[in-house]
């Protein structure tokens, strides 16, 4: 009989833990999804699109080129990278980084020179391979559109195999200064031909 209060206390503690865990599960279920299906209206003229939380990546393959559109809830810079040496790092990736300032869109071709650094292609014996640049910035939302070749022949750009898996890096920052650290970053594995993809990491 002396052990009974102890058993009651253990039972109550177990019930409390179950209730707490149930509450945790409910809270986790309310977290925003990593990605969401895009409507045809959102895709517009683009063949494929991916929503990585609040950032969007749209694209269409046009022969040897890829037409790209990226958007994010920022008045600062946005960027997309293709095929780093290692998915978690920047080294070896072809980056297209841009912003809208004074109503004019700018996109610069960069190359991942180190694990956490990149430099403009034209400053490291490469060349700029981005064209058809346009964009807008309105109500805290920035949109950039541009075209890049799948294989530019530039030593600072890796060829992209549209039929295979491509590692895609997405990021945006708070200001137009591209030297400042990103506010958001996503790592995707994408088949650019079919649109099939996997979100590897979002932070």
C-alpha cells in the first residue's frame, strides 16, 4: 500500500508527457511547408516551377539555354547557383546574383571560388554569360528574369545537363549589397527537363 502513491505519481507524469508531446506534434504541424504546388497561373509562361517556402524558382529550357525567373519577399538581392562541388558549399558553382535598383534590374555572373565565397566571373578570367535581364520590385517583393546558356564554354561555368540531376542553390538577402550574408537559403536537387525535384535543405 505504501508504493501506491508513487505509482499514481508516475502515472500522472506519464500522462503529462503524452499531453506535452501531443501539443508539440500539433505545433509542428502548423509550421509552413517547405514547398507548395504551383498553379498554372503562377507558372505563367514558364514550363516548370518550384516553391521553396516563400522563394520561387521558375524555368523553361530553350534549346541550349535556360530562361530563369526567381522571386522572393525582399527589397534586396536574390541569387541562384548551379552545381557546386559539394551541395552544402559555394565552391565551383555558377551563380547569377541580382537586384532591382531605381527600377533597373541587374544580374551579375559569379563563380564560387571558395567554400563560402564567390567572385564576379569577369574579375577572375571568366566572362559574363547572362542575358535578357529584366525585373521588378514592388510591395516588398522582388522578381528577376534572365537567360543563361546550359554550357557557356566558360571555364568559370560548369556545363548543366538538363536530363540529369542538377543541384540548385537559392538565396536572398535584406539589401542590395550582395556581399552581405543571405537571409534565406535553399538547396534543391532538380531534373530541369522533367521538373522533378527534391528539397535537400532549407534554412
